[in-house]
C-alpha cells in the first residue's frame, strides 16, 4: 500500500487541565475521502486545526506527504498551506468583503490572478457550487445558511487545493440542502483529484462523501473502516453512534 | 501550630503576588512581540495599501468631528479659566500664551488620543475580536495570508500617521476657541491676542505635540488590535476585549505622555 497523504501519530493536545486529544493515530490515503465521526466536543475540529498548523499539538507527529510538518520552515509551512483548502464549521467568511472577493481571496493573495479578473473567476467558481454570478456582489451577511456554506465551499476549492478539509459541512442545514452540499463536495473533490477529510456526525452524509471513516472518542481514534459499512461495522461504539442510541458503550458526559 | 499557619498565609500571598506579576510581565512581553511582528511587516512585501487607506480614512476623517469639537471647547474653557484664575495676580495678559502652549504641547495630543482611543481602539478590538471568535483569523492562515500583516500592520501604521494630522487640526481649532472667548467675552483686541499667541510660540512646542500624537496613535491602534487578536470566549470575550482596549490605551496614553514630556522638556 502506498504512503498515506497525511499520517498522524500520537497526537495529543490539552487546553489547560482539559485533555482533548489523547494520542490520535490516523492514516489518510492520498486521493481518497476520509470522514471523521465523533460526538460534539470530542476534538474533531482541534484535530483539523492541528493538521493545518493553527494549533500546536503538545505531543505527537503530523506527516504530510511523508514530511514531518513540525520540521518545516515558516516558508515551507506557508507553501504547504497554499495547497490546502478548508471549509470552516461556521463558514468564517470575511463579512467586510463581498462574496466575489471572499471566493478569490487566496488567488488574489497568491497573486495568481489580477483584481480585474477576479470577478469573472469568482463567477466560474460560484457556478460550480450552483450559485448565480450575481451572488458575487452580495455580502456574506445577506446570504442564507445554505448559501453561506456554498460560498465557503467555493472559497475552499477556488485555488484548486490538493488537500481539502470540511468541518461539519452539512450541520444546521435541512436534509435536502445537506444532500445537495454533499453532492457538491463529492463532485469538487473528484474533479480536483484531491485528498479530502470531512468531519460530520450525520451518518447519511458520512456514507455519501466518505471512502474511509474513522471514529474519535475521548481523544482517541477508536475505529477505522470503510464508510459504506457504517451502521453494521460490528464495533459497538460506532454502531451505537450511527444509530443514535442512548444505551451503549458511549456514555454522554453531561457534566464537565 | 500557629507560626506555620501564619507562614503559610504569607507564602500564599507572596505566590499570588508573584503570579500576578508574572502574568503582567507575560502580557507586556506578548504586546511587545506583537508590536515587533507588526512593525516588521512595514518593510516586507506584499503591502496592503488598500487596507492602510481604509484605516487611515476611518481614523483621520471620521474622528475629525469629535476631535474638532473637543479642541474648540477646550480652547474656550482654557481661556476662561486662565483669565479668571490669573486675574488674582494681575496676569490676565498671559491668556493667549497659556492657551496656545497648553493646547499644542499637552491638551491637543492627549485629548485627541483619548477621543481616538474611545472610537478607534474600541472599533478595532471589536472588529478583530469578532474575526477571532468566528475563525476568520484562522481562515486567513489557510488563505495564504498572514493575519498580522493583513489586519494589524495597516491599522497601526494608519494610526501613527493619522493622529499627528488630527492634532494639527486640534491645535488650530483649540487656539481659535481661545481667541473666540478672548475677543468676544474677555475684551482682548483680535490682533493683539493673535500676536501674543504667536510671539512666544516656538516650533518645538508644536513638534513635540505631534511626536506625542504619533506615539498615542501607535498605542491606541496597537492595543485595539492586540486586545481583539487575543480575545476569546464568544461575544462576551469580544465585549471584554473592547473594554480592555479602551482602558489600557487611555492609561498608557497618560503614562507615556508623562514619560515623553519628561524626556522632551526637562533639562
Ligand atoms: N482554543 C481553545 N481553547 C480552549 N479550549 C478549546 C479550544 N478549542 C477547542 N477547545 C475545547 O476542545 C474541545 C474539543 O473542541 P472541538 O475540536 O471544537 O470539538 P468538535 O469535535 O465538536 O469539533 C471542546 O471541549 C472545546 O471546548
Ligand atoms: Mg467542531
């Protein structure tokens, strides 16, 4: 089997006394789509932020394309991030900028297109996520939740990254819009030939966008397998999570 | 039994004090590093000229009404106060000098600085703080953009350059306020009042005030950006950051004003 695109080993992170990641081991295959499942607050977003270099882990290694990212120089780290796209959990669109500038932000920052050409380029990318070119002149606060997700998706793919992260792309959307966004994600990832990592706690969504799946619980990966097998994995924890049952090995920590 | 317990209490107190001091030193160190990083981007391309202009207009142009009103009233009050006060030892003639020196050396820069702290320091802290808690600053990282270079450097540069400009206006309007009261109410002849104003005024009086203004502009924008950049804890955190920015920059303005005055005027 070829070398994984992203390899996590023993990733640990605490915030003050609170242990969030407790030795995460995970391999993400190049050109495949991995979904990470887990309850709220289980450290899924923190894992992604560690891979992106936004949070420094307390321990453990992150390798991308076989290189330990901790050893990268600032310039190399920046060059690596240039090839990664990210859809944030709450969109994180820049509300002081119109949609077209949001979408082309990375291309403009990298000086890959001129400002004059950015509007047309934004219209192309917006079309790929099913939005009209006229949306480009609106501001993020003027958009519905579903449209904001699409714009966030457009911004993540505009610079044609080869790794894309999606943090809960369908949370807060109605089921039909969720399915539409899932479809867009699958299309975009396939067109770019990218490696994708998605966070979700929606089983239908996980089966639609994932090739592989992993489940995180109490700061560790407790299961990995094929996304298609979710629901009948034979792993009591994953099956409980997939079916949304109250009784099982996972006990909700209601306090602390 | 008794002595150890008392010792314990003393040690507890010392530890608490030590923690406080360490936290303060860490804060000062953090701000200093942040300022150094922001300044290093002034000479490292790419430059965000558009953002600098936007910040400059926001600070200089939109603070103009507030600063102008403050300056006019301060000049008027100064004239009245010094006239009635100095009448006690027959020194009413010094009104024009007192007004112009107080305004250019001291009150112009300090009051403009405090006004801008309230307007701009708070606005920057709220804007950048909101970007922090909604992951927009993290998003900048993933979009090939250094957040300090993009958000902080243009604002600090704009503040440092805009405040002297505002203070030039404040100086002129402050003197005008004094002249207005002097000629309309206190019975000075217009020509004599202006002559008294400019006869004793030296370039250094104005220049020292402009140097102070630049320092205050730097402080206000730096603290606004820092408090926003390090804010956390949702909407409440942003509220705290905004308050902290205004309080910290106001106190720093007054403290730095003393230091600069001592440096520039004590011989
Ligand atoms: N910057 C931070 N500072 C302190 N605690 C944090 C920070 N980021 C995340 N956490 C905590 O880490 C835990 C996991 O967060 P997160 O990864 O966002 O959860 P999720 O799996 O729902 O995405 C949460 O309890 C959260 O409070
Ligand atoms: Mg999350």
